[in-house]
DNA sequence: TCGCATGATGTAAGCTATTACATAGATGCA
DNA sequence: TGCATCTATGTAATAGCTTACATCATGCGA
């Protein structure tokens, strides 16, 4: 590993060029108010002339502050996270900080590694998705005084900060809507719930609606599968073999719903006349398929932005947890209808 | 802005705990071969016991090396970039480096800002998408000895490194295929080409095919629009008013193609019997719409991985430009057919 | 046994910024 | 005028690590 020389100008060079001390230059850059107008001008000229830019490492070590925040997301290849993270990043940058991002592929172990790496790289705050993870992770972070914001979910722990929404509630409302339309026999295609609280609570919400309506929540046929069109299709075909065959299949997200609709069409079933299907997240895909998916809209961009603002205020010293719950909204399109009589 | 105290263990703490000098600890961490087995063990124990992790800033400044690479992409909210960047990031991390990422929203000015910011943050190499940008940017980077890898495109400049593909060639092949099927009247819906070489070369490829076939390339009706389903639909409706009405509308990417198909259906046109439509990129969306989109497959993940490997070797001192051209592939689905006779 | 090459480890300089504290000059008020 | 206060600036300590160079012990060949 060769070392490549970079002889960039230093604070001292600027100080010499401007005929002042390094302290004054540093102040010009960080607390301009504390420097008189004339001096400031002279210094800034020197900065421009030399194309000076402070050395990040030196600044970090001297100020004991890096200005870095980290975000670990399950995957970037999913419009919902992409939108949220993009908004998060723009807000972070607008506040003169830097974002580190990594994707865990929905794998807890990878997530832990990535959190550790980011902390080693100087992350002073972390954005994490959902709540499911080893408590040791939170211990690790809090021991180092690194604030965490949870997004895409809410938590009942009053000590944790989050910017999220109840995955359960909207799911329950959607199921209630289906019950009101006359559905009694439910199926549910979900992402794996074991380490994914978002997916799990969506299932729980649907079950709650059944319970509230006096139906047996355990009668809801549940299949867990990978997040892909192909897997969703397979799950749908499998579910059709159930007895009784469900009149509605709720899906944990829109990709699964779209796959289910495709599979229904392969089976020669008409959606929603023969079978209803619902999604979650409201991604673009859900308007492209025919029929368009009845789903739950989540304000991903807003969530990303607010999560950034929240994390920044925690990093800057806010001591009380900040909890922001966002509203979701049921989007009625064409894939949910009355059951066949 | 409060400063939050972090009294983390330092190299010296580890050295004391292990009864060696800081130099030995440093060597254990960076060049383990140079330390004897017994000492190494003792040091590593101390590292574990104290949960030591090197201070990033200090290391960067002492070694004059940050291990950071930057990537500026047009948008994360696009599966093609998301996939590529995710692969890029995984490769970077696997090599013990750190990735900074930002999205420019297809805006050159933002891109410049972000490049500057990343350099100020210690980026030692940059991944950039496509070739269109102010030459000053390249000057800025080369002056600082920061290698650049261009992705998603190729360049004829022998001094630039890239991992990409010819946006033009596949587009030309697709148009030739359409010509062979009998099409003579072409329309093209593109993303804005002014600052987007990928979009531009795709158009040029189509024109080339027309020219080669003895047709007038300027007769191809071109509409440029934003990257969204809605805009694509509007563009399609507008294009239908053209005289002669095209028998095929090629689209610069799959999102535009899907929007066009939706619009065709709104007009009561059957695709491909009444009008053919093609896409580019091969994203999931293109298999969800009915009819599925005939498009061009691009190996995004592979490109991301290779771009990372390329950039790493440049950062590590490789002096000759590295140019890797990847193959694309036409995926024949159902949206391209013979023209109506 | 001596001299020397080799390998392991230690010493201490150096990297670049921030910032507490010191200093000097200017201002205000009695 | 004299003293306290304030503002602008400088001095120098400091942060945590890497690494060139120095030192020391060991083993080997002559």
C-alpha cells in the first residue's frame, strides 16, 4: 500500500500568508464573530488563494468532535428506505455534518459489525431501522454516549428516541376495513418476522382486528417469505391450497402484494372479485400493476428529514429522548373489494 | 453546541495494560507480522479488555491516510443506482475502507459541492456517475491527486478510469431490432439530455441505427422529460399527436417506458399491436406491467463491485487508468412487436 | 569467542487543528 | 488621569496515532 503524498496547505500556511497566528485563522473559520472585520477579510483572502480546506482528521482530534453520523439500513434497494435515507442525508449535509451509510441485508450480525465500524470511524450518532436487535447493541452505544434514533417504527421504551409510526395500527385499520366489507377468511403473506419488528407488528395489527371482530386470529393463514416478487408468487400459490381458501390475502408490503396479484392472475383469478389483496408502504409499483394495490401510505421522506433533525439535536446535546410519531394513511385503490358471496 | 465527553481508552492505555510501548500496540494493529507471537497475544487481550478502538482522526492525521472514498450519484431513489451503490459499498467495506455517499439530484452544481465536501472530509478517491461535468471538477481532483472512477458510462479519454458500458451501442441494437421488425417511424422519450451523457448517448444510438438503415435520424420525434411515470404519460400523449404518428416509441429508461405503456392503455391502444414501446435498464417494474417491457439489461451489481475494486487499486497507487467495459443485453419481452401494416 | 545480521521493541518526533490562557491596546467612567 | 473592562490577537499545550530511527538481545558463521 503506497502512500500518496498530498502536500495540502495547512492552517499555518494560511496564517503566514495572512500575517496572523493560527489561532486567528481557526477562529475565522469557526467563530467569525470573534475576529475583527479587517483581519477576517485578509484571512479569508489567504484561504481562497491557497485553496485551503481544513484537515478533517486534525480537526476531529483537536476538537474531539467528528461531525459524523451513521445510518445502517436493511437495504438500499428498496424505494422506501432509499427515499428516507436520501432525505436524511440531505438534512445532515445541510447541517454541515457527514453521513456514513451501510446496508445490513436484514442481517443482525452484519448490522452489529457495521455499527461498530461506524463508531470506530467516528460516528457521533446513529440512525437505526426498527427496534429488533441485541440489547447489547444499545448498551454498546449508550456506554459510548452515542445517541440513537430509531426510524420506521415506534417503541414503548420512554428512553429511546424514534421518528416512526405504528406499523400495527394501519394494518389493523386495513383489516377492519376488509372485515367491514364482509371478509371473514384471511391470509397473510409477510416478510420474515423473526428479526423484523416492522413486519411482525403488521401481522399483529391484522390479528388484532380479527380478535376485535370476534374472529379467531389464529385462523389467519400466515406465510413468511423473502422480499421478492417471485417468492410472493410462490407464497400465493401455496396459500390458495389452504382450506378454507382465504377471501383476502393481506401482504406485509407492496412488493409482496404485487407478486400476489401476479400469481392470482396466473391462477386465472380476478382481483378483487375472486380474491382481495392489500399491500403496505405505497411504492410506485403499487400503481403500475392492474389492479392498483390498496395499501398504506407512509411518509418516508418526511420521516428521513425528521429523523435527521432529531439525531442532530441529540448529538448536539439534547438530553431527553425525542419521540415523533407520524401518521400513515390507507390508500384505497382497486385490489380490495367485497368477498364473493 | 455542547461538547460531549468521551473518555475512550487510548493507545497508551492499551500499551500500559499490556506492558509494552505504544509503538508495539500500533504495530499489532497495523502490521501484526512485525510483532512476536507472545507480545501480540498480550496486546490483543488488552485491546479486548479495554474495548479499545483506534481514534479515527488521530490515525488519519498520523498516517496521512483516511481510508475514505466518496460516491456522488444522481439519486438513490432508483433501483439501478441503489443496486450498484450497494455493491460498491459492500466491496469498499470488505476492504476496510469507508464510503461516503451523497445524491446530487441530477444537478451539476450540487454535485460539485458534494465532491468538494467529500474531499474536505478526507475522500481519497471518488466514484462519479457518467462523464458530463465541468472540466474544472476533474482538474480540482487531479490537482489533489484524488483518483476518479466513472461508472455507468464509458469514455474515450484514455486517461480516465471507468467501469461502465456503452449506452449508445445497446440502444442502437434495440433500434436495429425494431427496424428489422419493420418499424420506420420512431419516437423517443428521454430523460433530459443536456447534462446527462447516459441519456444522450442512448438517443444517439437510436439515431445511428436509423442512419445506418438509410432513414432520417432527425425525423425521430424526441421528447425530453423528467424521470417519473407521470411525466412519461404526459410525454406519450403529446407524442401521439405527432404526424406521422410513430409506430414505436423508445424510452430512455424503464420508468419512462412503463409510463408510456400506461398512457397507451389510457388511449385505448394495445401494446405492441398498435404501438411498440421499449425501455432501458431492466428494473423490476418492467416485468410487472402488462405487457412486460422489452428492454436492455445492465449488470448494475457487477458494475458497482468492479468500480469499487478499480477505485481501491487506484487509491492504493495504481498509476495507469483502468478501463472496464461491461456487456449489456437486450431482453426481449412483450412490448416490442411488428408495426401495424 | 567475536562480529554481524536479524528481529523485536522502545523512544520520541511529527502530523494539523482547537482552545485555554496570556497579553496588549482601546474604551469608559469616576 | 487612573483603573477596570472589554476586545482582538497571540502563545503554546494538547489531542491520539504512526513511524523513522535507536537500542538491545539473539543466533550464526568464522
